[in-house]
């Protein structure tokens, strides 16, 4: 990337954090805004449709659904969400459910996750639905209560922007790029 940035005629960055990285290489970069469909990612506001989608996904009205819409890979932090679920479970029965949505990029990590889930009796609290068509994401966001993205390294996360458009609270690590994407509070 270093040579590409230095030799480029113009450089675009998706966040202030990315712009700072480019500037550290002695170049300037123009921040280009993310492309998020603000018409599509709006709350449904139809309680029955929300409940129907929750049932379709295997959840009840009383469950608290934490959606993790990202690839299964170590830098995305799915193992951290599982460990948090275990800590909550250790405190007593919980109605918090984790829903992992996305490709498995690291099969060994997924294997570790399955072992962890079984070892710590989390099978009833954790679901994997794999990748979904982009046109179904709005309903899945709507069916969830919280969106979690514990990435350790991220560009500008469209997931966090989509979740906030859907008026869902976002839980994420305070890494540089998240400061551009997540509204605190």
C-alpha cells in the first residue's frame, strides 16, 4: 500500500483515520463519504413484522438479540462476543442471544467457536445464519436489538452506519475508524 499511495495521482480515504494514515505517508487524501442506502435502512416500525422475523430466526419476543453482521475471522472479534456471552451466562440465566451473520473466512476459528459454545453450554444462545442477500439485511437488523462489531481492525464500517440508520445501538471497540462511524451516547 505504501508505494501505491506515494505513487498515486490522487488518494481517497473512507474515514478521518484512513486519511491520517495516508498523511503519515506524506500525502494528502480526500475523504469520500460512505455509500449507504438511507432509504433502505430505516426502521420498519411494524411490531408484528418485527416479531414475525424474530420467530423466523428462532427468537422470542422476550429475547435480547445481539446481531454480529460480519465475517467469521479473528480480526472481526467474534470470539470476544462468545466470551462476553459466557460471562453473562455465568451470572445466571440470560435471554441474550447472539446471531452471527456472514461468511466463514477462517474455518479453524469457526471450529474453535463451536467447541467453545459446546464447552460452555451456549448452544441455545448462539446462532449462525451465514451470508444473507443484501435485500434481507434490513429485516434482520430490524429483528435485532443490538449490533455488535468488536473488530480490532476496520476501515469505515458500513455495518455500523446501517445499524445506526436502523436506530440500533452499536457496541464496538474504540479503534480509530470506529470514531468516524459510531455516534457515542
